[in-house]
C-alpha cells in the first residue's frame, strides 16, 4: 500500500548563491558586498520544506544534476523528513542555481539558471502516479517546464495550488483553469493580466480579470498589505490583513513560505475556512522575513505561535 502524504510538490530544486549588499546595484554597477552564503532553494523545494517544517507529511518530485550540489541537496531534503523517492539525479545536467542579491532593507534581486529542472517532464507524472493518488494537496510552480506541470494538474484529483512564479506572459490556459487555487504576487499578477498592480484595489481588478480568464479560486499576495482572494462561489473579494513585523531582515523565500504554509494548513485542516488558512500562512511568511536566508528562515509550527488547528487562528479580514 502506497504511503499517504499531506503535501506533494511537483517542482524545482535550485542552489542559492547569496550576496548581502548595502543596496541593490544599478545597471552596470559593481558593489562591495558584506558577506556571501550558499543555501538550498528553488520554489518547489522551498515550498516543500516550508510545509514539512510545519508538520506536514511531504514528498517532492524533481530533478537534480549529477554534481556535488545535486547529491548534497537530495540528502538535505531527506534530512527534513521529505520523501525523495522521485527526486532524480540527471546525468549531463547541472543542478539549478540562483544568484541572489539581498539589500540591507531586505529587498532582493534573483537570477536563476534552472539546469536539470528542465528535465521534469510529463513522463515523470506517469512514474509518480501512486504518489499523487495518495496526496491531499499538490503544489506546482513555473521553474520547470509547463508540459509536466499541466500533466500533473490533469492527473491530480485533490486540492491543487498553482503558484505562477516566476511570472509568465501568455501563460498556457491549462495553468489557469486546471488548479483549484491560482496564487500569484503583485508583480506576477501584473505580468499575467497586463495591468498595474500596486494597491489593494488595483489587485482586486487584476484578480477579477484572472477569474474572467478561467481561474477558480484566486489569491494575490501583497506582502506588507496582506492578501486578497475570491472563491468560485462568491461574488465578493476578501482582503486578509497582514501580520505586522517590527523589522524586515530578508524577504527572500517569503512567498514560498506562504505557499508551503497554505498547502500545510489546507491539508491538515480540511474544515478550516480559506480565510483562516491564508491568514495563518501570512503569519508564517512574516516570521520568515525576520531571519536571513531562504529555507533557513522557515519556522517550525512551535516557533510561530500558531495553533495546529487553523480554524482556531484569529484572523482579520474585510470585504473590498
């Protein structure tokens, strides 16, 4: 009998090379940084680690290069309690890498070279059907080829979350219509809808356009402004208020902390309202921005002050 999982991630594994700088460099400018770190990243693996840290039974389907980084990454994922039976080491490919600059105010720039992640294809869905059939929530992103992601979404019958990041113009219609939940941040929503998204009300307009493009449940995360969402059966848009922090240290990975936490709370609390799950995920993301690094900033549930039952979490929201 196959093992049952709360959250399965079909997505990317990328190694982070992080430079800390006083501010983000201008075009053509060279800056002195204060320190350099390496870490494990990639939106798929980040989201899986975030869910695992909170207590979900997790697994990831992904590709790593046949190099030292890839082999070490697979060991690191296993050490988090994540099932890596479907994380393949690919000959002739490098492990995906990300070059990240983090400014003193917490802002960041990221350039990725996905390497072996480009080998995560539709055929891999056939190999992991038992894994998908035993999962409550599937999470996907856009750092791996769309054809594999679309096939995974077509096969999966539980709650699926499509985190359309990095943003994509002319996004395939299947990535809009197949997932249960379509989740983007302001810049991704702006790119997909070709609309300005800087305020809460502009985000509402973009959300309504995404609904008209075929999305079911839409969530747009707004950083320090919280998040908005609309479900398929509602004509009203909810604004979930943010969890305030005293000082932002590093925003890298905050969106992945949110997605992983959202998947965790939905999987472990099927009777909780989506408002409560989003609010709890906001709090996890807020916790992460107060620490440096990506996966190193993701909290365990005991660190967040959140209850195991998301329906007991006190959240603040309003219709907009």
